[in-house]
């Protein structure tokens, strides 16, 4: 099962991210940051001996949202995105436009698919 969520920042940045996948495909995604492409949906189930990579530029230099590098863990911060043990909080995430920890992941999906 997968879901589509909005991600936005007060600087005006807005995009959509996908979490999980469908029965039709083999790709289960979770948002990552690529220095070249910004926020991308990276396949969390790569083939054996294959590193996680940006689906656009194929760089393996991608950072997972929900880690200390990409998300500030502040106060009463609720889980917005979850795929198995991968979790990203609602507030305090890295914005690729203004480069501040002000990106918000909407916890309520706009679409759920299977």
C-alpha cells in the first residue's frame, strides 16, 4: 500500500512525495534529498548489491528524510510519513529551496493506493 503526501515550506517550496508502493510495481519509495535534484522518491527495495540512488540523476549521494542529517527532532513532533521502520516527522525537515529545517510533511495523505 502506498500514499501521496504534500511537502511544503514557508519559503514557497511545495512538492508531493510518495511513501510505500503498489501491488503492481516492485518499487516501494520514501523521500530522500539529492543535492542535484532536490526531494526525490527513492526505491527502498533495490536489487541485491545495489545502493539506493536518485531516480532522476542516478546519484547514490542521497540522504534519507527522518535522519538527524535531514530532520530536526523538535518538541511535540508527530510522525507524518512511515514505511516499515523509516519514519519522517511532520515538522523540522530540510527544505531544498531555502536550506533551512522548515519543511513540513503533511501527515494526511492526499491519495492512498494499492
